[in-house]
C-alpha cells in the first residue's frame, strides 16, 4: 500500500536552532515527493519537490530535503529556523497512477 | 489573479442541509482535487478529477459528490450534512498526477 509517514507530530525549537523533520514513504513504483507548508490560518504552499536527479533539493526560505532511496526517506532540513517558520509541515508523495498521499503533518513551533 | 479560488470561505449550516462548495483554477491544469482537513490538521484526499473524469474516489460517504462542469472547475456537493462533516475543505489542482499541487484558500464548514 502507498503511504507517507512523518515521525514527529510536534516539534518545538528556539530561534536559530537547526531543524530536521522526518518523512518516510512506501510506494511500489515511480514517486515524486514534496514538502508543503501551511502557515497558521492559511492554505498549503509548496516548499520543495523531488522528481529525479540530484537527491538534495533546495526549496524556498532556506529549506532543503534529501531523498535517500535506500532508506525510503525524504527528510526536511533547515540550518537555522526563525519564528516565522512556525507552521504545519506536510510531506507528500504522488504516483504515476495519480494517487496523492499526505503524511499526518508536523506542527513546528519556533520560540522567539 | 488568484490561481485556485474557492467559495464560500466560511459556511455555517445545520444538520441535514445540502450545500455546495465551488472551486475554480486558472492555471490551465488538468487535474483537480478535494481534501478534507480535520481539527487535528490531518489532510485526507477525497476526490481527484483528471480531464473531467474521476480517477480517485477515496472511501468517503456517498453524500459527497464532486461535479466538474469543465476542467477549470471542480465543485463539491454535500447532502444531508452531519456534525462530523465540520472541517476545512481544500481544493487543489496540478498538471498531471505527478506534479506539485496548488491549493485554494480553503472553506471552513461548520455544521451545527
């Protein structure tokens, strides 16, 4: 079965701390992977995506993610978080069958 | 020039009523989706349409019916509303099933 799991449900950090949010996927075929961010009261926006090629992808606002095929992982990282990064983060995968699956989300709270 | 728009933004109604939520995208995408986000922020796909044909229909009650008059619109009709239908409903679109999705602002449905 296709699935996306996120390890951390709620992460609390202080400003300038480093961030890593875990994401594991389970798909049988071709999969494209994404991280979306949802700021409080807003809709989801794309942070970054991986289709193929360089497994280290860079997104907006200083975020990056690394696709590790052997570990079925696509973890999100940021070296130094800001208070404005407080949001809900979703990992997602799309398959060529048109199936889209989202993880349960991780709530990130950054303390000023 | 909003890419994905939804109306209404808020919807308060009583149990047993029938309501519709409209979604329009001006991105020229061929695939549109409906998601339900509950109070715990879990995001669940409900439907997706590709070129006016339903390609995914998750295990949602048949009280929910998507209607797509053309590939720029995907409306969600809900019959006999129940308390458990209270949630935020997001519309999204993408070019093909593998690409990133663009989300609308959401419709907060409250059933009393």
